[in-house]
C-alpha cells in the first residue's frame, strides 16, 4: 500500500495504533549520536507509513526554524529530514547504512 493512500484512509483509531507500534519499534534516544540515529529511524518509519505531519513525533526540533517536527509544513519537514539523513550519512556512515541499506 502506498503511503499517500494511508494518509487518506487512516482514521484516528488506526493512527493511534500506528503511533503505539512506532513508539515500541522506534523509541527516541535523547543522547548523543543515539538521538540522531533514532530520530532518523523514526522519521523514516513515519514517512513510509504516511502519518499526517501533525501525528508525527515532535521531539526533533529544527535549529534553523525552532519548530518541532510535527509543527512543520510538508516542505519544511522533508528538508529537515533530508538534512538529518545527510548529517547521519556524513558523520556515521555505518549507522546510516543500517537504516537505508535495504532501500538502496
């Protein structure tokens, strides 16, 4: 199922179930490189699931805009996600590969 279809078909109950599952599978580490790794992992999962932005984890905050991830518009969120991915790829390539190697 494509993520765009999920956006249009998920009701609030389904979104809450998906969020609970994401919390279990992609908990956010709040320290050091673990924070970057777990944030990128979680954002990737949310994007693939097609969760509406407002329901996505808001713990990641842009230094540039000061906005939480779930308060951004689609363009801001995608740019922020891309920049975090690039930081992980540059600074911790093996961790980046752990997240994205199956998709390349």
